[in-house]
C-alpha cells in the first residue's frame, strides 16, 4: 500500500534502516513522508488528521500525558517511534476509561479505521496517553 511518495523516500533510506522504521513504513499504509519524517526516532508523535497530516504533537519521556484541551478528542494518526508501548486512553465520566495499546514502532494512519469496543472507532477520542 505504499504510495509513490513513500517509495521515493524509501530510495533514500539505507537498506540497513532500523526495524522500527521499516515496520512503521510497512504498517502505515498511505503515508506522507514529509510529515512522518518530522517525527524523530525515539519519540511518540500524534497528528490531528489521517496519514500523519496537520498539527503534530510529540513526546519522548515516559509518564502519563494528560492532553491539553486543544488536543483532546482530536488525534487521528499516531506513530510510536519509542522503544516501548504507549496506551491511548479515552476518559469517560462515570464509566471505566477505554484504552488502546500502540506497540513500539507501530504507526496508525487512521484511527477512524480502528474499532472501538462500543462500536464506532477511535478517531478523535483520545484524551490521555500513557507512555510506558
Ligand atoms: Ca475522549
């Protein structure tokens, strides 16, 4: 599912690219390398739109990241370039929170295609991120 753009970028990527990067490119589907490349190795990056487009927010260190109001219910794509997993959390009032784990190296181009346990999907649901 790589686009011509992604293919072009891979030409510039050494054959010895680390496994995490290769895995992310493989699982990302349609990607825009210009924007994905803004996400540095070792960081978690989230974007407001599909395919790693729009405003981006990044974090590296472990811990719980309570998203500020401007980022709550806004995240649509994710790339976890850290060496450990992160947990996306939808905070619910009066009910247990709902979580989705994104393993090290994984990229999700469209949370709208990720099923949510009550039906629907994960697009624009994340309120908090736990970085392991
Ligand atoms: Ca939410």
